[in-house]
C-alpha cells in the first residue's frame, strides 16, 4: 500500500512562514499530480495548490504570490512553502497524490497537519 505523511505544521504569527512536507512511501511505480488541500474550521476542504510530474503548477487565488509548491521526484515528496501567512490560512492541511502502483492507479490522502496563524 501507499502512505502519505505530512509534517511541518504548527503555530505561527501573522506575516510568518512555514514549510510543509509530504512524503509518499510504499509500492510506488510513479506519482503523477501532487496536491495540497486545506480545511479551515467549520468549512469544506479546498484545493490550495497542484504540481504535475513535469512541475506545472496551479494555485488558488487566495494563496497566489504567497505560497509555492514544489516536489522532489527522487524522494516522492511534495512541499508547500507558505509565506506572509494570514489568520485565514488557519486550517488542517492535507496532501493528496495520484499514484501508480503495481495493482492500480489511485489517489491517496495524508493524515493532515494543523497550521494555526495567530498572534
């Protein structure tokens, strides 16, 4: 099976920065798109950023110019550099990956990491 493990969340003051990581492990042949989602308190989960295997990226309007998604294909890891953080960025952040294993191609979720932006 495939596991995604996020790390790097925490408490940060407004204007601060955090870097999230998500490492995939297991019987992986290839990873296609890797995404970051977030779920603010009391709200639905929303897409934050996407990166393709060829490094094409997409960002939600709310994070453009502040967040940067990147990946290391050799390590099966995706990153989210978050700068100029705002209180409205407070959420549980989840990574999601489109993974090809020997059995099938499926999307997997990580367990989530809490990001809190507060003074």
